[in-house]
């Protein structure tokens, strides 16, 4: 077998070095913004809508969205929110104002977003699905029991959490379904009942087109999701 000449060895090294340079060049090119744009490998940026701007308008260095869909979850959500704020204060020397916190009432918990006047007028109908008992009267509620600042909800009532800066989202889709049920039982128009309920919502609340969509949109605005049931 013939031995490679020195010239052949030099040529071979030159070829290998050239191939290495090409590979390195391809890697740099692939990593460039232009290359990523051509291949579609860009960072996802969700679309923004005017109706969702309120997610960005709640002040706070931490963001959490507490989602609820059941009666039990609707009650637990306030306790979860209280625990988060208390832990932030005790463990991090933080303050309530550090949190942008939203509690969502949808599906089976939707009526917790309605104020006492709505419950006084339609409590029996609302309770047909929720099966609640007023902890003080032991009767069918004629007020939103989460508004009661005593008994089991003393420290985690809606008013006490509002005082700490908590906001609420209420499902408009579920509300229309509830309004239709009320309208059918009272001989009213569904649209009129919807308007009445929306005007009588709890403070610091906003109706979102659908609670499930509000939950997903909140995550697009950097809110951590906590599901309370």
C-alpha cells in the first residue's frame, strides 16, 4: 500500500477544515432570528383583545387565578386566596397589594357571584341547584352566604377578600342559563333577568363571556392557575 504524500495530507486537512466551517456556519444561520422566522420556530405571542385588558390593569407583582366550578370549590376558593395572602405576608414579609388575585365563579358556583338583592329575590330558584343552607338561619338562603362576615366564612368572606384587593370573574354563559331558568319560572324575559343579575353582581366583579375562556385568557396574561373545584 502506498503511503500518502505530504501534499495529500495537507489537502485532506484543508477539506476537513472547510467542512467544519460550513457546519458551524449552518448552525449560526439556523440560530438566527431570520432562520427561525423562515422555519416558523418563533416565540408564541397571544393576541390581545380590549375586553381582556383588565387582566393587565390589576396591580401586583404576583398573579393568580383561582378557578371554581362547584359549590364546594366556590367556598374553598376564598380560603385558598386567604391562605396565599397570609403566607405571602408571614413567610415573605409581603403585603396584599403585591397580589393580583382573581376568583372565578362558573358552572356550579356561578351564583356566588350574585349580590344579596338577587339572592333575596331568587334564592329559592338559585338554591334548587346549589342546595345551600344559611349557616345562621338554617333555612334556604335569601342572601349570598359568602357575604356573611361571621361563622364559617368570617375570615374568608367575599367582603373581607375584596377588602384585601381580590377581584372576581363571573361566567356570563352560565348566567344566561340561570336567567333562562328564572325567566321560565317567573314569566319574565331572559334578557331582562340577565341585565338584572349583572347589575346586582358582587363588588369587584366582572362578567366574562365564558368562565373557562376567562381562565385560559388569564394564563396568557401571566396568571398562575389554581383550581379549587
